C-alpha cells in the first residue's frame, strides 16, 4: 500500500487513467472492414491478374525469409563470427534435436530443412499482423463501390490531414433501399461498359495494401495441400508400392474386415488432415487479427497491449505446430503396414 | 436475428468440449512433469501435439461459424 502512495507511482497511475479517458473520448479508431477473402487492391493489376493484399504480404514474408537466410550463409565460417549465422545455427540445432526425439536421427536430418522453412515463413507471415501500418495504410474507395464488389455495408467518413486522407471513427451504414439502388446502378454501369462511380459517396472504405498472409484461406489451404501431397510422395519413395497398403487393408489387427475399415478411415483422415491443418492456422491468425481490431476499436490506448503479447505467442505457436505436424505426417507416411517388418 | 445467433452458438457450443479436453490434457501433462522433471521436454512436445488435436475439434466449429457468418446457410436468407 505504501508503494502505491509514492508521488511518482501515483502520477503514473493517474496519467495512464487520463490517457485512457482521452483515448476513449478523442482518439477513436475505426473498426477495419473484416472480410474473409484477401481483398483486391483497386488498380493493382498485372494483365488480368488481380493483386490482393494478402498476396503482397506473402511476397514480403518470402523476401524476409530468403534475405535473412541468404545473409546468414553468405560468409559461412566454421566458428561463426556473424551474429546471424550464430542465431541460425542455434535455431537449427534446437529444432534438429527436438525432431530427433520424435522421428530418429536419419529422418530428422532428412526433413529438418522442410520443417525450418515452413516455421520461418509462417512465423514472419503470422507476425506481420502485429506490425503498425499493415492493415491501416491503403487505398480509400467509396462505400458504394465496396458494397457492389464485396458486400461491405459499413463505411466511415473521411478527413483531410495535409496531403493525407484518413478515415474518422464516424460510422455510416447503408439502408436496405440504398443497397437495392446501388445494385441497380452498378448493373447499369456494367451494361454501359464503364466502371461504377457514385456521385456523392455516402461513406468510404479502406483497403489496406498489406494484410497478414495467413489470414487468407488460399495460402493455408495451399500449404496444407502441398504438405499432404508431399507426404504421399515421401511414403512412395521410402516404401515403394507397399505404401498403398496403408489405405488398402493395413496389417494392424490381423482381422481382415476390421483392417479394411481401418484402411478406409486412414484414407478419409488424409482429407481431414488438409482441413484441420489449414483451418487451424487460418482460424487462429484470423481470429487474432479480429481480436486486435476490436480491442483497438474499444479503447485505442493500453487495452490492445496484452493482446499483442498474446498474438506474438499464438503466431509462433501456430507456425511451430504447422511445421511439427508436417514432420509427423512425413514420419507417419514411412511406417510400413504390409505386415512383414514390424509385426 | 437467427443469422447473428447461429454462428455464435456454433462456435460457443463447439468450444466447450475442446476447452475441457485441453484443460484435462494440460493438467495431466503438468502432473507428469512435476513427478518426472527429467522428461519434461518430451512431455511438453507431446502435450502440445495433444492440445493441437483437441483444438482441431474447435476449429471445425470455427469453420461452421465462419461459413454461417460470411457465406450463410441456404435456409437462413
């Protein structure tokens, strides 16, 4: 109690409370438009290929991982002087040791590269949601256009600050009649062959240039498909044609009818793996991003801070889990069920 | 009203089971770690794997909730 009453501590507490109150009263943050698919950035097109903001984030994450790895191995030394090489060796050794505990020395050495590539890429892709400026700098377009193209119904007013335009926290909602008329006008504009531009936009919507890559299902399903198909290839390469026995009557119980059903279940679970692998990563990061949005929307000062810490942990955990499950699926694919080796 | 209620119910009810499951799992793992601190690393890896598999049940509920929220069920509109 006595430490609480020191003038310095008291000043900090009162100052914090005052800042929270000021944040609630004057610094309201608009709630970003929450959309499931990656948002197309207006005007960013290469030929007929529309660039989405999650695509931009994927490229950035790729570049970061490639650049870091390249810098780390540029001047390889037996006793490394560069800090980056030291860090990379340390990380490599930790995870190689961990994989050895799970799958044995030979398999750990074979797939630690895949494991670390996935881990590093997903780590940077996940953590991108925490960087300021991402999700908040982008193209501002009229709410009517956004409704016609993406079905967004809530927009914001805008304000000019010097050369920049920013959204204010005043929400604008489209009524049912307005929605119907927008659809009509957009169809008319399309029939006439020009783009739809409303004369007096009711509100505006922001499409960010960059949005964390793993908040787009396309990336996570793509990665999960890659991993599962790759694990089938690994199985065929290690076991040859005997790998098919994993799905067709594996030798597990010795009772043929039971084994047939087990094989069928194993086959179905390959597809369930794609769903659970992709949606786990996507769900966690997408939910985390929405959580950060909502917390900043409620009180823009102090309140989001613990959630940033939480998301830092979740981002690492999900990247780690994805990479670990990849390793385990590879490892499982090399078990023989032909009934001549283990039983 | 039902459009707002149904995704909430889907994720809310779907998260009960995995929540209890993850709690039990971590309880068991922590007790094991307390009794055998020398194998704590191995237990921790397996605990994380177990949590991941329990969590994937909640992920299925999340998928349903997201589908209801953003795509909508055919009968609801």
